[in-house]
C-alpha cells in the first residue's frame, strides 16, 4: 500500500474519529469527572472495538457481523444503559474537588474500557463505514500487511484525537476548585453522558 493511499485513509478516518459524537463527548465527560485515566480507558475501549471490526472486515465477516442483530443490539443497548447509569450517578454525586477525589480503581477503569468496546461493537454504522471505505482504499483484498498498516494508521489517528480531548478536558478539570463549581460540572458531564446514551439508543 503506497503512502498516498495511507494518507487518504488517515484523512478520512480522522474526519470520522474527530467528528462530534457520543464517544468524544463521553471521553471529555469521563476525563472531567474521573481524571485522565478514566477518559483514556474509555477511549482505549473505543479503539479496541474499532480494530475488532476492522479485523472482521479483513476476513470478510463484517457483513455477518452486521446481520447479527440480536448480539449487536445487546451490546449497543447494554453499553448505552451503562453510560446513562454513569451519567445519573455523576449527576447525583456529592461534589468533591478533584485534588481530594480518589482515583478510579482498576475495576472502574476496566468497566469504562468495556463500555467503550461494547458501544463500538454494537454500533451498526461501524461495519457500514468499513464496507464503504475499505474497497476504495485497498481494493478487493486486505492482506496481513495492509491490515497492519491500516491498524497503525487508526492507532496514530486515535492517539491524536483521544489525546487531544483528554488534554483539553484535563485542563478544564484543573479549574474545579470549589464544591459549587464541581457540582455544576458534574451535572453538565452527567447530562452529556446521559445524552450520549440516549443518542446511541435513538440512532438508526
């Protein structure tokens, strides 16, 4: 695969990844409410889901995945329900200044990561995105070398996109110095997560 093709794929994927949507809103909300580790955990989950679907597409299984309506629905609605639950929990949580707030434990980070994976695997638009884009990038076949190159591009693009959201949200988090401000931000972030969950359920 030549450099021009990879750059074209990178540009198309960057537009897809950086566009405002539930994933990016949730990364920001999780970073503000739980710190950088929480935002990165969710972002890593979204990337894992994206790479899994890419691998399925490489083996010609994306059509099969797209037809697994029950499994996809369970992943989608289960992930959305957990996202809404996190939003409601954040909305009702007692305001704690970030400097005094405990860091998310391993179990919490794993749950956040799993939510990112589930929501992307359950996203019916993901297989369609690859089915529409990949033939124009790699032609009729996607061998191991091309697959590896595309995975590296995706990782590079997502590192920039997720890292950018986490850094900006982390700077905003540092401004939280009083319980009153923390409560307001918690409710805003919680509302964003609830809205993201509802948007995922409502999307067709």
